[in-house]
């Protein structure tokens, strides 16, 4: 098997070298409001997010007193501040952001009015000098350990983190409704932050502590075109690792060394993903090559040494962060839902900078596996962390004391259509495959695009140019790495079995041999109404082996079909232990679509073996095993689950013992 792996790796290197690369100007996002999905995968999830997740999250914000905290700060009610964290305000902001996205797609009069009332509370809580941080305004002594002696006193007060989520919610609400109510609150607060922090005499010189304000300020800049917000984002990035005010440098806070000197992902994984999203934004807008090189350098470290097969990042519960290179435990994998979301944000921004599909390969892996595993199919229960193994010890919950993940899911799910397309000056990029319609602004024309597909369960995609416009333009179609025998854009994971089936592309029925540029098939012509592009990505089941330095995955195989990673759950396997089973690398794996299982999924079935031991007697018996998409596990109650299946008897675990401590 190792010789086969070596061959596959050489083939991967050869293919990579024979793909043409070009340097592009930064690409333009296509707003999610311009893309309307009607597929059977994303559309139901987005609908459940709108009808279940968002109302449920708002209900929890009311129930836990998060809304009362704003009313109390505004003098509208009397009482005591509720909650144990200074960042509870952000849960309200995040759900408000998601609700704004949902409102833009499907207007709801009641939701619109609810958001107006919520914004009134937020406005009341803002102090006269534009400061907004309810726990300090409410003088909550219980949280004093976070914020210290007063305003801006401690790096980990989360004041700027709160500001960042406020700005992102404000931009979303403004763009969705045209109302400036929340937007004006955010601008006033941002102007205060710009006065307090900066390089000038008397201004505070510290990084943000918990990044997100950096990319949020970039959003304010994009909407207002006011460069002071971009410069302020740059200031916080440049302060990282300086310790100008004498504070202790910290990997946990992403404040251990200058960005331009960093080459490894360390510390808190969510802070890392948010920070480098902001770094990439600023580097691209300000054309700072040194900053961009640093972002790509640490990206290389993540993708080659610290990325889970599910697209998750952050291996340790301690510090919610990264461990050393190749430390990727399964049972104790942390893979916080927010970290997977931040991984999508970051890779999307890297892609926008130069249009290389390798960033979308990582984005797609995180999207279909690590992100949506964070929310139940019913939309009202969530994972905070997403392990790759469980022994009846992990279950979703409707809310958490530290509730960052549910709110993050609500805002992210509503924005998924915005990741399908991007544009440059003369082309439309098809990045993700999902049935629906889009109206895309390209120069002076508005191009109508229709996608027809059952992706990710089927690799057949039809793209119809419904409205061609007046000028010649290009369609650039992403060819996923998994369709080119590349598991990830590194040697961290490799497909065990080489797929000899080739993808095909036809234009109006005629097959085309197309050159790949940065991983995209380029179709450049004058299009007519009704012209069709047919893509067929073969979707055999792929077996994946990890780099030999990932000790936790030695002697094990993971399974993937298309972009979807699979797991084994006891519900489908006789409620069994499963850790005493193995599947030979040569075993045939069958796939079938099961309409009535877990919302409709493709499942895998295969022949394996079960090892039993009684006293000195050991036996090996044949068994049939079934795998489901990883994102869908724990939707039928607590379970035994594993992603990496042993491929030999030696790497199984007897039922009498616990799985090896990862």
C-alpha cells in the first residue's frame, strides 16, 4: 500500500506542476442576495436556519437575559446584569446578522419589526460618548475579572471583539434593509475606537485581543469607502506581537510575534482564523505582499500539518487551539464549530486575492463536513466541538453558557449562497455546485445563470446561460481537487486508490478538452441564451490515508465520496462497539442514496471483520458495515462513532478496553 501511496503522491505533484497558474487582480464577491438556491441539500438547511435556528437562538438570548442586559444598560429596566461572560453581547449581534441575511432573501414583516425593536435596545445601551459594552455599563462586578479597572483596561476584555460583531451585524442589516439604525450605532462606535486606538500621541497601542474587529472594520471600509476604518484594521494587525504597552505576549491571543514573522499556526484556533481573515483582507486591499506572504505561509502550515480530514482546525480543548505539527487526535479532537467557520472565511479571502482553487478545496472540505456538523438536522441543537470519535460521550445541545457557536451558525448558514460565484472583470467563477438561479453583475451586463445538479450526491452539473448579456465573457469552472486525485493541497492526506475515471466538460453537447488555470477550466466565448455547459465529476468512494507522521491515524482509513467525509455510527452497525472492527484496504465499497435517512443521504456499505476475544481465545468474524456522512452523526441520539476505520486487526481495540486515548 505504501508504494501505491508514493505513486499517488508523485502523480499529485506531477498534476500540480502541469496546471497553469496566473496572477489575477482580486476577485469580486457575488452577493448572496443575487443567488437563489432551490437544491435538495442547501436550500432545506437554509430554510431550517431561517425558520428554526434563528428563532431558537433569539429565544435563548431572551431566556438567558442577553436582551435584558441591553435594556438595563439603556436604563429601560432595573435589575442586575445576567450571564458570566463579557462577550454575551456578541451572541445577539451574530443572530441579528443571520436574521438580516434571512430577511434579505425572504421578507418577513414580523422579523423586520423584531429586529427594529432589538436595535432600539442596542441603541439605548450605547453610552453618550458612543461606547457600547453592557457588562461594564451595568457595572457587573461578577465579570470584573475580564474587564479589569475600566474601559479598554485588559487585552482579553473582549470589548473590541464585541465591536467587531456589532459592525458585521450592522453592515448586514444595512445591506439587507437599507435602514441605517444599527449602521449608525456601529459607525459612532467605530469612530470612538478610532479615537482611542492608533499610532498617535495618547492613543492606546495594543492588538485587539480576540480578533474579529479587523475584518469587521474592513467591511465598514467597503461600505463607506472611508479609509480610516481600513487603516485602523491595519493598525491592530501591525500591533500584534509588539507588546508596545508592556503587556505579556501570548500565543493564545495570537499576539506572540509580528505577523510578518509568523510561519506556524499556534494558539486559539478561532482567534487565529479571524485574525488571518483580517490580515488577508488588509494585505489584499493595501497590496502588501509581505503581509500576504505571511498569511500564505501559515496557511501552508495548517494545510500540510494541522488540518483535520473534516476541514476542522484546533486539536486541543486546552486553550481551544492548535497543538504541535501533526498532532491530530480523534477522540479528543476539539475542532470548534466557530473555528471551521473561520477557516471558511479565511480561505475565501485567500481565494479572492488570487483566484487559486486550492483555497476553495479547503473551503469546500470545511463547509460540507466541519461546519454543518455543528448544527443538527432539526436546526435547534448544536455542537461546540466536533470530535472524530465518540464513545457515547458527545451530544448536541440547544445552547451553551459560552454560546458563540449557535449564533455563528445562524449567520453563516444564511450566507452560504454568497460562496457559489465570484467575478473578475471579464469572467464568472463557478466555485460551488448547487441547483438554483443567479443574477450576476459583470461589467455593464447582468448575466443570468441556472445550475441544475444533485451535488454533493451526484457529480453531474448543468450550467445554463439564461441571460447572456451583450459582450463575450468567460465561465471559469472549479475542478475540485478530489476530482483530480488530490485529497488536500498537500501531502497530509492522500487517496489510497487512484481514480482513473476522468471528469468531462461539454458545451452544448460537444466534449471539450480545456486547460486548467489555477484549478479552473476556462470557457471563454460569446454566449447565447440557453447555452449549456455539462460537467460530469465521477464520484467513486475514495479511501484516504493520513501522512505517516499523524500517529493517531496509522493503520486506519477514512472514506470520502465527492466532497463528503463519512463516519461509522453504531445506529447503523447493530449498536455495536465498532472499535473492534476493521476493513481491508482492498474491500469493495458500495454507495446508495437513502431518501428517508437523515434528510436524504448517500450511505456506504462494505464487508469488514470483527475481532472478539474470550480469555485466551480470539476469533475474527465477517461483518457488514455502513457509513453515513460525518455531518449527519448524532441526529439519532448519543452514539459510538468513528471517522478513521482500522484497516487491519492490529489497529483495532478490543471491546473490553477503551479506545486508545488520543
